[in-house]
C-alpha cells in the first residue's frame, strides 16, 4: 500500500483518488478551498439554485466507467442522469432558428433541411461522417492512452479528411475549422454552428486545426446529458464515492511545495509549515501553480510540446425569473453573434468588447432549482479573454439583451441577476485570470496538446484539465483514469483496452 498525496479536489483529481483508493492505496486529498469539485460550483439565493461551472455533460460513459470501477453502485443510482432533447436550439444572426435532436443524425439532417433549406442537412451529415473518421484516428492517443513519447506524430498529422477544394487554380484542403465551414459547409449558419463548438472553449476557428471537428462529433455521437439538481450533483457523487473508498479530504489545506528526496517526489508541504510524506504526489492544479510547487516538474514526453495559446475564460449571468418555464422550452439555446468578425476580434484581437457576443442560454426543466413551479432559473454564458479584473457589468447587460432573442419576455420576468466573472473562476480553480482549459487536439504543431501526466520528477504526476488529455468534464475523468493506471501499473501502462 502506497501513500498518495493528491493536490486539489477537482473532478480529475477526485477521479484519480477514487481509483487509487480502490487499488489499495492510502489517499489523502489536500484542497486549498473549503469544498470539492473544482469549477463545478453552485450558487443559491432565495430558493433558486444555479451551476456556476459547466451545465451539461457530454460523454457520460467516462463517469459511468469510474463508478463501475470503484464500487457496486452505478452512476445512475448516485445521480439522476437525463438526456437533453433537443440537444440544442440555435438562433442565427439572420433570425433563422433550428432545434437539433439529440444523437440522431437523420433527425439533425431533417431539421437543418427544413430550417436552412434543402441540401444544408446533407452537407452537415456528410461533414459528420468525415468528423467521425477524425475521431476514430485520434480517440485512443488523445483520450485513452498516456501521451505518446513520440507525440510529434499527433502534432504533424491532420486527422480530418478534408474535401479537396479548388481555389485560385490550386487544389487545397481545409486546415482550419473556419476553412472547413467556408469550403465544405458553404452556409454562414452551418459555419456558425460548427464554430460554436470551438468558441465554447475559447478557440479561434480561424486558427484552430480542422481536427477540432471531433468536438461537434462527440456531441452528435454520444449525446448531451444533464444531472438533475445541476452538475454540482455529479461532483457531490464523485466526492461521496471517494469518501466511501476511504479517501481522506483535508479542506483549507494550501499546498505550497512538493517535497523531493533522492530524486523523486516524497510528499507535500502546506502553508502552515506542516509536512506530509507520500510515496506519490498527484497534482490537480493549473500550470502556474505547478511551476510554483515544483520547478522541475514540467514534462511533455520526449521533448516539450509547444506552449499552448492563451486560454479564454467565461462570464456567467444567473437569472431569477418570475413565471413558470414554458412547455417545450429547449434546455440549451445558442444565440449566435450578429457580427462574426467583431466577435472574433474582441476575443482574439485587440478590439473592444463585443456588445452582441454569442450567448448560450441554459433553461433546465428541473423543479429542484426553483422555489416553486411559478419561477424559472436561467443561466447565460459567454466566452471572454482571461484578463484579471476585466469589468463585466456592461457585458452582463449586453448578454441579457442578446438572450432576449431566445427569451422575449426576459426583462419583464426578471427578479434579479447575479454575475459570475473570471475572478470567481480563478478563486474556485486557481487558474490565472480564470482561464478554462481546452480539450487536447491533434495537428497544428502540437500547440493544443497538454503536458504529460508523468513529469520529470519520478513519483509526481499531473491530473485534470491542464494535463493530458485536456479540458472538459469527460477529459478530466479520463485524466484521472490515466494517472491511476500509471501509478498502479507503472510506466508501461498503455490505457484501457
């Protein structure tokens, strides 16, 4: 039995802790805040309850696997997991609206043809077939295996089978998400639909590799899910599974350093001077925090992957509304920006804040979130640069104005609103500027790969969204499985089969 110190109680860290405890190790989690879950937090006021982090769960199989491998109770006995249908509703710049069925290619094709015109659905359906090929080529190395020592193979090869496109007497293939939209989808609304999946993670579609087509494919193939009571309930369930497996949690415990002895990790030091010895240390922290804990830790396989581009953050506006949620309301509506270039320049350039950004409107059909059936809890989210101290009051008002395109009577029903800023994300996760990590993606020279779960310091591992395989709830759970495998089975571990 090894002693294992886990730094942080985020979802990836807890996933690793539960798996390691089941393997017979003594696991202690040190969390600097007073609660678990990382970005999965909850805000409550006047009988209303809101998720302040992610509001929907893609690829729930990751957490089903975690619960199967760590106990007799499956995930569905621990949380009320429901499939969202339609998966999303979209309001485009020209006013066109479309609702997309969940995990139904034929349904999506028919809906797009009806809303956007004949042929639109087929172009999107054909695109999904190509995106599936990119998924099949990258799924194991990017999600299910430790980062390859020869990660350059992933960096150099574009897995998306782009359609040849004749341009200026030359035949070219799309290399970026924007080019896929322009050359293969050939409709500004389909392009907006495609690019929204990248923008949700703060990725610029003009420079993001075509391999990012796996993001809409994952949603299409595996569906979108919701946990009744909010996704904070998923964090609660994972925490309780850890406790049931005898994982020890110490909250308010700020780790200030990773101890080393004889060239390997030997424990952690806390802010109060306490030293806790350990045979292995698992760090579920942001890059800057890891650098402060251990200057020798950072490694990305045989040679370093390129530094990642600056990560974006999010602003969330929580709305308490009088009046019941109308029958047939979509759980998620994406209201697309009126001016694509203005939005991209505001996010990735030096332009001023965009007054009409893309806004995601979440309206869960969940009685547990409201004081009574005559009220509704709504959350608005938009992507912003990760800038400390960025003022958000004007942006929040703009987001409410944009959301009125999806909820016409919104301001008349509004009781109060609460704004959650990048500073709140920074407080919850420790990420500088409230940055939110992106999923690992192939191609583009490796700039969207993440550091290996192993580090230069033997016995020290990294887990969570800032480590391989990157950001997003499924990816965090996968990182926990990878770290547990590397510790239990050793460096020869090659992932689940």
